[in-house]
């Protein structure tokens, strides 16, 4: 077995032998290349979200939820993953705000039922996050209703983003 970092790949577009360079110095050839670079969480793209990442902002409720036991938190997303994470957070947190951009969830009916059956989950439809409030830690969320244009602030200590993942394959474009 050999270990090293693949630093470049030349794919044979005809389906023949591919050339890989390891650690910028050693070349190998392969009939098949398996790309297993994982995926990265999608983010909203807010400055405050980036600044407070790890200080109350997270993309993994199961990983970081225990820090917010008994507290109020928010999660943004409308799919099965967001519904799953909101349901998990509802078991350990005081209140969970689920922020949904549209007037419906994309999650399966079963997952929507799970969310709607939790007394401490408040679903905010037609709502978008404008800013994560806080200087050094998350203290709140500024949101806007995209139908009425009315803004609203809520007090939270944790903010979770569950809007999907992007494959880490840009290097191969």
C-alpha cells in the first residue's frame, strides 16, 4: 500500500487509463478512479453566520445540540434532514424555531407529522433569516416574512443550518 495526497488527475476522456500525480512528484496510472471527497454543508452566506460559526452557529444538530440543552434554538431548512434535526433538538431544547422559506416543507409527510406533533417546535413559514444576532456568541435571529415584509427578532442561543450539502468535487471540473 502507498499513502499520499493526490494533487492532480488527468482523466482519459475515452475511458482509457487515467494519470494521477501524488504529492506533486510521483505519477501513477489507473483504469478506475474512485472520487471520495465527501461533501460540505451549504450555508446561507451571511457575514454573521460565518463570524459566529462554532460560537452558536452549526450545520450539525446531532453533533452540537447537547450544548443547547434546555435553551431556545433555531434551525433553517425544510427537507427531511432539517425536520429530523428539529425533532432531535426538540427532545433536548426548550424551544425550537424551524425557519422555512416557502409556505410548505419539502420533507416527507411522515417527517412533517413528526415536526408538527412536537409541542416545542414553532414552524415559521415564508420566513428568511436576515442576520444572526450576537457579537461573540449567538444571541438571536433577525428574520423577515417574505409575504408581509414584516421583520421579527427572536432570542436564541443556537442556530443550525440544514439546507443541504454540496459534493466536494470542484477540483475535478
